[in-house]
């Protein structure tokens, strides 16, 4: 799981542990993510107001997103402000960003509100499957301290902090993510890499 998908992974473990053979948690947290953004606790009080404005102005936000999501201008600005790295695969990022053009921003706002209400911290010590936690050292949404906390709480978890990585490590450093996935799968009983086909 990536970003909020990490919380989904932990809930899947809580509800259906027999269906989980391993967990790869990329740039995420166990819950209440607004508490940890940029390491600034006060943002947990500010972000709900921003979400309320976004929901109230959903049509306007949608029009703006349609114009800028994935644009070269947006990517350049995000790189300038350190929100994505210079190694960003721009085509892959545009594919990700394209999803923001079709969002219902009111529903997305509600999803973000619920995301911050969710907490699976109590689940972490119960995880018994191989687990790897990956983050970037420049990730302001889920900073490295968040990943370190997850690894301390999950028995036997492995931590990989990618130098220069932001919240978008999957499209910045795909080879490292693939390497971590293979390392994780090597710890899953009964898993083996299928031979390459010609």
C-alpha cells in the first residue's frame, strides 16, 4: 500500500489476517496522518478547515485540478518546492495525477476527514507477517519519524529510508521499491520468483 493505502493494509490485517502474507507499507502511517504532516502538530487543527473550504468549493477545485493536475508547470513547481524529487518519472506521475481530474472533491474531502479519524496503531504489535516500511527522507506528508515509529511497533519489520525521496517514492525510485518488494517476498513462506518468459 502507498500513502493512505498503508492504513488500508493495516485494516485488512485487523479484519482478515489469513488473507495477508506480507505487508509493504510505502510512505504511510497507521492512522491520524494530519498529526504528523511535516512534523507540525498544529496542522491537525488547520487541515480540517482547509478540507471544509475544499468541499464547499468542490466545483471550483475540480476546474482548477482539471487545468493543472499533471501539467509541466505543476511538476516544475512541485520540484522547486521539494514536494517531488528531480528523479521523478514524469510520465508515471502524470498517470497518477490524472486521477485528480475526475475526482468528486466533496467525496474526496470526506475521505480525507475519515482518514484522519482512523487509527490502527493498536494493530501494529499484532502483525506477524513479513513487513517492510519504505519512506523518503524528504517526505513531508509522512516523515521518516512516522516510518520509524511503525517499525518499532511491528515485530521484525524492516525499514528503508530512501535518500532524496518524497511522498512519491514509487514514481521517483521505482527500482528501490521493486528491490524492497522482492526482499519482502523472499521472507514470505512458499513464495518464489517465477522464471522469466521469453
